[in-house]
C-alpha cells in the first residue's frame, strides 16, 4: 500500500514518466521552444515533447522511466522520429535539439551514445552534446543536430 491506496507499479511508472515529460517541457520552454508542432510533421508518431522556436528550430524530447539506453526498441523509436523530421530539418537549417530525460543519472554517457547513434543513422550531423544529472535518479542527455553539414558546426573528431 502507498498511503491508503494499493501499490500499482504501472501507475507509479506512468507518474514517473509524466514527471520526466513535464521536466522536458519546462527545459524546452526555458530554452525558447514555445510553438506547438503539427502532428503531421512526425507522420502520426507521438514524441513526448515536440516544440519549435519562432525560427522553426525543433526540440524533440523523450521521457524514459523503464527503458535503458541500449534498448533496441528505444533506438528504433528515436530513429523513426528523426527520419520523419529530417526533411523539415533540412529546410529549416541548424540547430535542432534531441533530448532524453531518463531514470538513473549515471546512465548519461550511454544515453548520449544512443542519441548520437540514432541521429547518425537518420542522416543528421551532431553539432554538440551534453548532459546533466538533475539528482541521483534523473538525468538529461541532449545533442544538437543539423541535417546539413557545415564545417564550423562539426564536433571535433576523436579519431587519430
């Protein structure tokens, strides 16, 4: 029992997911992404947060509570979103944000790697990346992507 209600793992999971989704929306709005994006843009897919700036730059946010960064279904879903958005992003230019708010702040590097893989598979170029632990249980990983390659936008290569 939790309080006077029986414990319901599904309800707890949904509440945690909704809390992470709300965190993403606050981050997006604080960063200047205020416009609602038409659902037609993502071909019927439903990302947790999809907002745009007045210039049309996109914030694609996914809240994760039970999924791990190496989950193939999660990678496929992120890839589907990015493939659906690529034609739009190519027309608008740079820099669009792809963000995940997740359980287990220690998983930040793995989530960043998942975002980089999905964006590369969708034909995007990573411009920058980052992450932050909000607390012991919650982290955010993000990448800035462009559908167009520009020399000044490229992250330095780690290859020798």
